[in-house]
């Protein structure tokens, strides 16, 4: 068995970088060539059809059947010209990731012939046999109808031989069964609410967008070594493994030069990504060995989420070609940094005015402070819900650990914005000078370039970075649609409250700008407790946060309860994002998913311990026993005491670890049986409270054995091998 580990290590160490691809042509010459974008539409759709499609993209207008037929015909011709033979509705079920079922364009006809067909109705709607996707009870399996419906705002694309059509996924009765539907609803709610506020600033016609720029972190592991780790294969993380003597303590990996093998992988990934119109911009080494990051330029949120999911699938397949496995788990290796997916979020107009960017005039700065205050209030009121939106069994390993966001959501504003707000608290009346409407807001101008990198607080889960907020708590494996939906919804809801309050002030005689200013001041006063610029990892902050009434819960299943709290249900209903039934169903899915993940981990760990670790430990124990018995025969009593007692001690230590492992395995087994009768919520809570600690405890014994047992006998690739492959 030991042999297979060594041959995997040998393979991994000796691998040459994949053949360098020929020099890529200029990116612009092939960018987006696999996307049914406006350039391509010009070739395949009539100008009238295009006009209606653009309108649908921009304003969400529905397409009638005749237009759908035209679009389908054009798309089919393009796809076939590109060599595609199949099409699929590409959607985002609650399992995470994406789903697709390929259908051939070929339709069999009479007399043994066939013809390529693709109708408007096939483009617009499909009914995948989706009975096995989680729905939290929204769809009984015998009533297994789920529909996918085309989302014209995210362009179709070609992957391999398949035309992929981004779609939403809904039940027979219209409930959302995916992540895209609520995301799109939340984007509309945020747009509408923000536009309404812009009316106070004479910008009522401005079209508002919600933007997202994600930063995807990931690990790469050589595929031969990966194949030797059943825990990585089955549970996406290493469940055992002793620290490598050297890991990230030298801090030499971050922004270091990219290893040639990895660089070849990245180049091909970018090439494939550009063909799909993903605006990739940045690539670099991350903090941990074998950890990297890739980030595009920010985009319209719906598209950005699709692009992130698309890139994750691309990464998996391109990595295979380079004999790597891409790991998105938030904590694949214990003791070194985990992977996040920072979500840079902002609101802005399509003409490029950032609503979270300070301006040059008083009025622009008031607009900035008003939107900022509303975001702060939304985060303050929903800090527990925002945490729930990023909570998962895998991200739980990052939260609260000393490298990543703490398990408390607070906002880092930076000195200058904080100063502006504090000044606002101090001013009672507006100073009556210039300004378009004869008012100045009475606060000093805020420099446009607010915060340079040195003023950044890396411990904050939600940080203002000059023109956007960076939600850093999102996990690397997550579909960022969920946290972005919560954020859009909370901000939309808050902006609506704001508008009501401002209108009330105006109705009682206050000039509009003064009403906005006064309300902004009040909001900031009421929620400034969400702001925290100190060290988010410290013990004092935990106490202080609790005193401020922020959510300090650390149990993931309990965090999920925020989704069905009365205030959340009301907020989601009022913004039209999800109904109570949908919210409850989603929580069922989340709880079930949590339990299943922990259940799998405990079973994989027990299997590994029984089949891989205990036999090897016994084998090594026998070597020691044999030696000790021989020494006993040879040595005098005094010599035996002097030379062999430590070895005897070690034999006992091994016996002790093996015994503990067996006891834990039995216990975990029993627990899984017991929990199987519980309701989803209770089950997840039990798994969290009782089983997770067992997994950690059992691991400690195995990791200790790894230190004791002869390296030649150890069956699984070790951290130092998994993490330092070039
Ligand atoms: P850092 O690692 O310093 O946080 P990166 O350059 O890795 O920054 O990523 C920053 C991300 O934020 C990029 O995707 C960038 O396009 C995005 N971004 C920049 N401005 C905005 C904005 N106004 N709204 C949303 N995202 C933005
Ligand atoms: Mg970054």
C-alpha cells in the first residue's frame, strides 16, 4: 500500500508543465467568440428581432412566441455553424453548482431520416425530469415537475458541442427552485428602490444596476496525489493529515512567482474564459502554498454570478488537462489558510455613476452618504441573516478561525468616511450656500480616492473599499447568488423605508435635500454600532459585539433560522424576492444538506481509520513489539530499562490511539442512526453539536499516529507532499 503513495509522489514531482500553448492571439480577436452576444446576433437575427431582444435584456420585457421562434432559429444556426450538436438549459439548482441535460438538435423523422430542429418553445421553456433536485418539499416526487425558463439577460454560450441557455428553475406552481430566480428578483427590487431615491437628486431617469466583482480563491493538487486521498475525493477536504513542518509561516507564497505548471494551467483557463466572454483580469498566488486567486472585472450581477459558476466548471476541466485537481472547499487543509470568494458589491447607474462613490459637489456627497447610511442600516438590521447567507458546513471552518472573517458581521468604513459621518452627526442645520437647490449639506468634501490599500482592514467581513463594499465572508465553493440576494434585498427594503421617512419629512414642510440629510443623519445614528474598525479576531470584540446586540452565533444550523425569522419573511415578501413558503423550503434544503455533509465526513473518516490507518498502525506496532521482545532477550534488565522503555511506551501509545479511534467510530455510527429519525432542523443541530466534535477528536488521534508510524508504511500522501508540488 505504501508503494502507491510513493509512486504518486514520484509522478507528481516529476511532472513537466503541460506543453506550452502556442502564443495566444490578441485577446480581442477571440474574446466572446463562444457567446451569442450582440456582435453575433447582428449576423444571425434581423434588426427587428434584435431590437426586441435588447429591450427584453434591458427592461425585462417578455418575448412573444413569434420573436422566440426567430431567436431560436438564429441561435440554432449559429450553434451549428460553431459545431454544436446539442443544446441544454443551464440552471442553478439548490444543490450548488450548475445542472444541465443535453438534448440533441437532431429530431428523427419518418423513413429513417432526421432533421436538426430547435423551436422557440424549446428555447423558452423545458421540463427536465428534475425529481431528484432538492426542493425542500415544494415538489413531491410524484408531482415532479420543475420548469426551466430562458433568462435572455444572460447570453447563451457554447461549451464543447453544446449550446447552453442560462435559465431559471421553478416548480409547477411557480416557486423558485434555484438561486437565479431570487437573485434576479432582488436585483430588480434594489434597482427600483435606488431609482426612487435618485429622484430626490433629479436623477429619476437613471437606470440603476447592482454590480458584482468576485475574487475566486482555490487550491491546486496534483491529480495522482488526489487519487490517493479518499477524503479529498469523497468529502472535498482532508479529514486527516498532520501539519507540514513548513507551510505558510515564511509568507513566501503570497504574490510569489507563479510555478510554471500552474502558469500553463492559468493561461489555458484564461483562454477558455475569454472565449466565453468572462472578463478575467487578475491572477496571483494566495497566502497558502498551492493556493491561488483569479478575478474578473466587475459586471452586472446576474451575469457575474453566471460567469463565476461557468469559470468554476471551466477550472475543473482545464485542471484535469494539466493533471491538477482544483479544490474549492473553504478549508481543504487544516492549519493553513482557507479559500474565500470575496464579493465586491456596489450600486451604480448604467452610465457609470457609482452610488457608493463620493462625488465632487455637496449634493453628490449627500447622495453618497445617504446610500452609505442605508447600506449600513441594512447590514445592521440583517447582520445575522447576512452571516446565515454565507454559512455552510464547509465555510464553518473559515468563520471564526484566525485567518478569515470572524463569525460576526460588522462593517469597516475607514477613517475618512467615519469622520464624514461623525461630522454629520454634529451639524444640525444645513449651511445655506451654493448647491443646485440653494443648499449645501454642510459637510466638507470627501476626497474622491478615499482609501488606499494601507487603510484596509483585513479582519473585517464587510469592508468599504472606496467605491464598493467587499463582502469577504463568502466561501470559495458558494454560489455567490445567495449572499448577493440577501444584500440586495436588505438594501432594497431599507431604501424603501428611507423613502417613506424622507417623504414624510417633505410632507411636513422640509425641503427635499434637508429631509434627505436629516434622515441620513438619523439612520447613521441608529446603526453606527455595526461599524467596527478594530481587530475582528480579538476576544474583546466578541464581547463588545454581543453588547452591541450583533449576532455572535457560531452554530451554522442555528444561523439558518434567520431565514425564517418574522422580520426576514416580511422583508422578502415586501420586496417580492421570495415567499414564506419558498424561504421555509430553502431552509429545509440547507439543514438537510448540512446533515448529509457531516454524515459523509464521519463515514469517510471511519472507513479511512478502519481500512487505512488502523492496519498500518498495527503493522508498525508489531515491528516495535518484535524489536522489544528481541531486545528483552538480548539486554540485561538494566539495559532493557535504559534502551527500550521508550519503545514500550510508544507501543502503548499506539494501542491507546487505536482504541480511541475504534470507540469514536462506534459512537459516530450510533449517533448517525439515532439522528436519522429527526426532523431536518433538529438533525442538523445534533450533527453540529455532537458529531462535529467527534470528527475533530478522531482526527487528532489519527494525526498523532501519522507522526509515530514509519513513513515508509504510511498509506496516504502527507500534507508536505500534497502542498508542495510543482
Ligand atoms: P483586491 O484583492 O485588492 O480586493 P482585486 O483587484 O483582486 O482587489 O478585486 C477587486 C474586484 O472588485 C474586481 O473584480 C473589481 O472589478 C471589483 N470592483 C471594482 N470596482 C467595483 C465596483 N464599483 N463595484 C463592484 N465591484 C468592483
Ligand atoms: Mg483580491
